[in-house]
DNA sequence: TGCGAGCGGGG
DNA sequence: GTGTACGCTCGCA
């Protein structure tokens, strides 16, 4: 029989573990495969005292002498180790602790049992198994179960269609002023959507009230409704359970209500109860045999784009084009206890929410990439959502095992502290950002070129891997620019470089295959190449991630050191061999200024530069021509805009690219964002600073004359707690107080968004001069134009115009012409284009997160500060951390906004 | 300026 | 579960 792995776990038969694989057969049936011939084990490097201690531990079943390579640092020979086998996986941690003082090293004593099994049998999440099954009767799983003596991986890549069910609950707080309490406040509605349909139903809404309607089922009590929920769950038997923020709200809440009614929380495919766990922010809900998919967590943690907010409303508007109508929390009780129509409205709201989350997963193919990531990394689908570290480590474990290497343990607290200290003393230098030639470049085209997978290429070219690093240089080894040494591939080919090479080849093959494949296959292949890319980009960051098993500061430091060398070499190669100047560059990209105004000529030059540089650099380093900026405005490192031209094959398409320039911020009114976009647009497309200045002056005049509509001056902020609980002076709170006083029957509630404008007045406190725009309009009150000019408009506008040498006084000083010469050499272009902001494809040259470290005071910033230097005035160094960790976003500020 | 609390999403 | 993980913004000292 063959089946595709959905999930795996084990249970104890007495003291003995039985591995359980939940899988789907070709025909779409779910089965469970039992295997009881596998026992947990780990390795130790013994010392003199080891043998005696081993005899004292009764749980140890067998001790076997083996040889394995140690993983950190190059070693020529394998090390003699003892393979310790025990019976119960749960005994391993305590045996590990007991043995620790009596051993030199312990390896692989913290590999989850299910992964120990999968790796040893060459099994990968979402891939296929091949086995001869004998049907067994059991009440531990709810699907047909088979016992097998042997289990192999099957060589096939197709996917069995999955069954998805989304869940959304509505609750009613007993006290509307207090937050919800799952111990007391009942669930009143459970809404579900199904893909594929469940008994011809797309969705189903249950409610704890006598009520009937299309696909609506009413119940006398909450308990009866919950019982029906489990019946539906078991009948539909979904592989995927989804819902927006379901991990931290709906599922834990449901579980608590089940416990309240003394009902078992048995939502899965086995006898195991479902439960939620929390660490840090991340909440996870485990349902045995199924996969919990939370679109909210995916979008936040593994994003391909940045959203202004991550609520279901915003996200579905952008991803599905569908706006959802919300029911205010405060009005829910009214609807629930209201007329038939009101209840219907409430039910439709619940139905819509379940529909939207399932549509996000299905229509946006949100799971596609993760299915492929499972097949590449070996992780089970459920475990992919926790972060990149586990993906890299599981993939590496497969490869380490094949080559006779053991995997180091996850770092202990002490080891973490040691690493942190080591890092503080010797530092981990990041990438180089070339000093930009600040200002507007409008005379000739700017060519943007970047290195294809820079860090992976470096690792492959110089054989950089934890087990190729060597302390004392041997003959014929690589000496990295940071002073570390690595043996050459002839001596030992690095595991990570080899994995990366395999990934590169696989990606090339997939892309080729995509060209002549049908839509459905193409979709899968595209997901696969994205998954490969994700994995490739994870390895460098992983080696520098402090919690990594394979952390080596020399490895990470050497990679960035080669990167810094590379960009300087590239700059020199370009400037020595072409009539061009590098005006900016960051990590893996260079911006080359030419005197060309013809796009075709510029393109040709870009391609020539790319192939020349590539042929003059070592190994796998490959510079590619990326795009043309007809004009380019750079404020500081990391903050620029360009008028981009790309050839589609038939014509030139243009749009405005913006990086690091924030045009949308919560504390800015719409006028600020609009004006910023406008002047950037004018500078880039007209190449004229004066026009931009005039635009600013025009707006300032309008503002002074009170001709700017109030909605453009309104800043909106939400009430996060009740008004009494704020003690500081905040404009929106003062406005909320005023609103409450004016309309005592319907005061602002928690969660309400309060808009305000700032008025002229005697009170020097800003908050006291804030008021509701509607009230201001009705009473003809005057806005404080001085405030808007000096506090809202000028600071961001100044930062842009300063980069081209314009001072604040020139903006405020009437219509006087500036002393600046017109920097446009050619004739002014009269082309008019709307700003097109492409938020579907934020450019991410390297996936990962960055930090900016001050050279002088060591302060760290997660974003390049607006001034481009540290607040102490010190120069900022750039650090890059690959794509490990959770700080994955924060890069594409200003990419997303409404046009 | 630096630090700590609190929030995010969900009802 | 052979576990044990955030990053940002705001208010206050």
C-alpha cells in the first residue's frame, strides 16, 4: 500500500512505543499505520567513568560501540561513540541528565521520537510511504488502522486532495465591559466552512438558540451545540482545520467550554485529547492526526507581503478583494436577543468569517508552499509553522545521518549565555552598505544589479560549513577574509554547501519543468521552487542564529566577510571596466549610474556588466542585471525611490519603487502620506526639484487658508481600553471623553476607532485642542495650521528635500526661487503617470532580518533610523541575520498603501 | 534617552 | 513532549 503522510506521533503500548503515521491513500481515504519495531536511542562520547554509570541505569536496553563524525569543526577521523538504546522515549531526558557528567559529549538525545523514526526511515512530511499493512482492530484511532513490519519511503511527489474545514465561534460576554472569559461566557455560534463540501453544504452555522434557516441549526443549549460540533468534525473528518487566529482564540476557547461541560476535547483522529500550548507569543493548538492552519500566523510569521494591519478585514480586502462587514462587539448582545432579522444578520456575519478564512487558504493557495517545505525539510506539515530553525535542522539531520555525522544538541541556557558573550566580545560583522551618493539622480539611467543567492553562493564557492571549519590552517585550505579556515572540497565536501547545491539544481529543474506544465501542476511546481528558495536562504542565517544546533560564529562571520569583499570587488570591477559609477550598493546589490537616457542601450550595458563581473568572480558567484531606474532618489542608506523600467518582452513597463521610505504611518494624517507620494513622484518623473517644492508650498498655503478638507487632516487611533483606564494625556482619549459627554447614550467603546483633528486655541496642551472632525465641521471651528505644518507635514517632507539640498527656510519662504540650479540636464519630460505601488511583489533580495548597530555607542536599531545615522551621531553598521527567527517583516515599509 | 509593560489577532 | 520561542510601540521615569 502507498499513502501520503499527513501527521505522525507515537503511543505507549505498556512501556514500548508504537509509531503511528496518519496518511491518505491514493483514493483519498485516511488511514493510520502502526509500527512497533523502533526504539529510541542516542550517542555519547564516553569518558573513563562512563561504563560504570551506564550499568546503574536500568532503563538502558543496549549499548553498542559505533563510530561517527563529530559535527562542529573539521575532523579527519570518526570518533568512537556509544549508541545507547532505551525503550521509552520519555526516559531519554532524565538518562541524558544522569549521564551528562560522565560523558564527553552527548549527541541526538533531544531529537523528537517521531522525527528519529522518520529520519532513520528516510520519511519526509507530506511525502509517501510504502508498506504491507495488516488491518488491526483498535479503539485508539478513529480511522482504519494497519500494522506493518516494514515501512519505506515511496518515490512519488503527487498530492492527495485534502479536506479543509474552517471554524469560527462567536461568544457573548456576561459583562460587556469586561473582556471575554472562556470559563463563564458561553459560545453562542459555531460557524464552519468546508472544502470540499460536506454533504453538499459549503458551510454550516450552529447556534445555541431555537432557530432555523438555510444551513443553520439551532440548539436549546450550548452543550448540545458543542456535541453536534464534534459529530460534524468526526463525520467530515478534515485533514486541515483552519480559521483566523484559531490557534489563540477559537480552539482554546472551544476546548475550555468543552471542559466546562465535562466533555472530552477529542477533536483529532486518535484517543489523544486536543490541547493548546503557549510559549512567548506563539500559541499552538494540537489536534492529533490533523493539521491546524492559522492564516493569521502564516501571514504574520511567514509573509510574502506586508499588511498595514493583520485583522481579517484588512487581509481579506487585500488578498480576496472582499470587504467583510463587521459587527461591533458592543452590538452583539442586542442582535442575539433581537428580532429574527437581527439574529440572521449575526449568523451571516459568523458564516462570512468562516468563509473568508477558508477562502484565504484555498484561493490564495496558502498551504502550497508549506506542503513543499514539508517534502524538502522532512518536517510534518503541522510543525512547519513554528519557524525556520526546525526546517533547517530536520533537513540537515537527514543529510548528517547519511554521511555518518551526529547532530549537536540544542544549546543549553549556559551555552546560550556563552554564545551571547562570545558575540559581544568578538562581534558578528554584517554586510556592507556602500555609502550612497545622496540626492536625485536624473541625468542618466541607473542600472540595478544583484547577486543571485549571494550567501548560498558564497557557502558553496568556499566550502563553508560547520564541519569543514578548521582551527589551524592545513595545506591548501580556504582562508576567509574574517580569518577563519575551511578545508577544500577535495578534503571534505561541506554538508551545507552540498545541500545548497542540490537545492539550486532542484530549483533550476523545477523552473524548467514549469515551462510546459498544466496550470494545476504549475501551481504545485511554483510552490516547490518558492519552498526551495526559502530553504536555501535559511542556511546562512541559521549558522549565525544563537539558538541553532549548528551555530558557529566563524561560519556565519566568514560568509558575511566574503560578502563584504565581494561587493567592493564588484564595485571596482564595474568602475574600472565600464563608463559608469556605482552610486549605491547594499549587501548583494549595486546601483550603477550611467550617462545613458536610452532604455535599450542601458539594458545592453546592464547585461554586459552582469556577464563581465560574473566571469571575473570565483565559483558560483553570479551577478545579474535586475532592472533600470530612469531616475533615482536616495535619502540615506536603505531609504530610496526609483522610477523603474522593466522590459516585459514586448514593451517597457514602468512604476515607482520605494524602499525604506515610510509614507504611511498611523500617527500621520492622510495629507502627509499624499504629499510625500506626490513630491517623490514629481521628483522622479519630472526630474525637477522646483516643481516638488512648489507642490509643497501650494499645500502649505492651502493649509493656512483652511482649504484642506478635514478628512485629510484626521488621525485615527483605536481605544484599546476603557476611557477611565487611560491616565496620560492623549488626543484621541480627550476626544473620546468629549464624545462621551456630548452623547451619553452611546459613548465610545473599547475597540472603537477615534478620529481627531487639532484645532487652534489657547490651551497649550495638544490633547486638549483635539476634537472630532464631524463636530468641527458642524461648528465651523478652525484647525491649527501651524501644528499641521510644523509637526505633521514638514518633518517627513524635509527629510526628502534635504537629500537634494533644500532647507526648511526655503520651503517656508514664500514663492522665492531657490538658488539651486536645475539638476536635470535634458529637456523636462512631460509624461504623466499615476504612482503604481506594486505590493504583490515586494523585492526581497535576501530574505531575513536586519539590524543596524552604531559603531560608536553600539545601540541597535531594527530599522534604519530616519536620519541615517545613530542618534548619538555615530555611523551605523549593518547586520543581516538570514531568514531565521521571527522578525521577518519590517523591511518593506511604505510598500503598501491605497493609491 | 532608556526601560518595562503591554499588545497583537480573536469575541 | 527525547519540549520551553517575539518584536514593536507607548508611557513613564
